[in-house]
């Protein structure tokens, strides 16, 4: 069976050994921009500054957390298959996060996957908020797990429908975007 014509032209135009830096940069730039903006805004504030929630709902529209992989063999495999910028998509099942990495083996597209354990609070958070899939990117030994999916409990008024029973991750979160200036 021959490859479709789009597959051969894609193979010729993209260097799969280096990964796809455009997807990585899109997700990475988004996450970095969020972090940079908050740090820049808050760098001149005293450490005792208090912050307030403006009920904008941004904390419920996307989510990211990191998983640190300790196994050197797994990390080597991720970079071997993923090239310079390993990335792909993830699915949460059975208290694990399964990361999928499509790659070109020189003849055809293949799929490689690996999984990592999730902390109980991460499992509860993903299940409660309805986030079962998203994207991942590798930075050194750390996989950033990103979900662009809004929480299923975010209401039109940007309030949480299960505020009193919200997951621990949500209860522990502190927005550092809106300092209370006195």
C-alpha cells in the first residue's frame, strides 16, 4: 500500500528528526508569556503583598503542571524519538498520564508512547474538571502537561459551579495577577 501524496510531500518538507518546533513554541511561548507577565508585574512588589481574585475565570480556562521524569533511559528515548523538541498529546487514564509522540522513522509515521504516574491531587483535579487530554512538551527532564480545555464547572459568570467542593489544586491556587495596592 503506498502513502498518500500529502504524506510524501510532508515528509520532504519537514525535518522530522528535529521535531516540530512550531507546535512546541506555540505552547511554550504561551506558558512562558503567562509566567513572565506575572513575574514582571510583581517583581517590584514587597513579599507581603496580598492579591485578590477579580473573577476573570482565566485560572479555569487552561491548566498546566509539570511531571519530573527521573529515569534517564526514558528521557533518552523521548529525545531519541522526539528530536530536539519532543512534544505530543496526552490522555489521562487509570491514575496515569499517557503521552503519545508521533515520529517519522525514515519510511513511515509511527507512534511511540510512555506514561508517568500522577499525584492523587492531579488525578482528582483532572477528573473533577473534565480535563482528560491535552498537549505535552519536554524541557530537559520535565514534561509540561498543558490542557487548553476550560473546566467543565466554569459558569458563564466566570464563577465555579462547585466552589465549595472544588479540588484541592483549585483551593490551593493563588492568583498572583491582581495585587491589592494600598
